[in-house]
C-alpha cells in the first residue's frame, strides 16, 4: 500500500486486523460486465471493414520491409564471407 509507514506508526498498526476484502459474486460480476459492454461504442460494418483493410495493408508493408532488409543483409553477409 502506498500509505504504509515505518517506525513507531507501523508498530502501532501491527496489532490491528485488516478488514476482509469483499468478494464479488459471479452473478454480480456478469451483470457488471454486461453493463460495461453496453457502454462500448461498437464500430459499424463499414468502419470495421476499413480498420481491417488498413491493418492488413500495414502488416503487408511491414512484412515487405523486413523481408527486404533481411534479403539485403543476407546478400551483404554472403558477399563478405564468400
């Protein structure tokens, strides 16, 4: 805990029992999850397609970039040691 102290103040608190943390029942947990999911702004079909396309294009560009760098380094190493 961020408010823990040392020395005399800590020695005074050692004898005190900490209150037990209340557990959430599974039913309450499910109700809270459903309430939070209702707050989510879900993307429309068009937005979802756009986000997916942008993500796939980005991944393909990164794969091409890493493959190109790998190929260049491979040729450089082979020419250096052969």
